[in-house]
C-alpha cells in the first residue's frame, strides 16, 4: 500500500477528531515556501518548519507549526528535533482571523 504524501493537517480535520493527540514520526525540516505575507511578490520566500505527524485516527500528515506551537514543542521536547521523534502531544484549536477569513487554527497544547 502506498501512503499519500504532502497532505497538510488542518484545523478542520483535527476538529473532527475525538482524540486530538498526535505522535511526531520524523525529525522536523525547514523548507522554503511562497511568503503569503507578500502575495504580490512571486519571488518572496519564507522558511517554514515541517513535521510529519500521525494523528489519533492513524493518518500521517505534514504539520506546519506556527511560532507559538514551535515554542511549545521546544519547551516540551528541547531544540533538537531528532529527539522529538515518537513524542506525543495534543492539539487545541482556536478560531482566528487568517487573511480576512475565520479559520480553525491549530496550536500545540501546553
């Protein structure tokens, strides 16, 4: 069986789960992406952390933690992301304004 890759977890997806826990399954990496704060500049890039996680329903998805969640993860597990592998944490969800649209935003529970 082949697992689908490159699917990012969303607040809506986690909101539908009874158990909001997840397990980190790979070391975090940083990748360059289009800078959404500068949509008019196609050349503008922003480095983002990407962590592969497994949700409570068994789904394996990419997680792009925001700064708040990165701070929580480092407080819990340290700054060496290789040591995060197999660590468990839990999401909490907050409704936030994202570029003018209300969305369910993921945060790692402290």
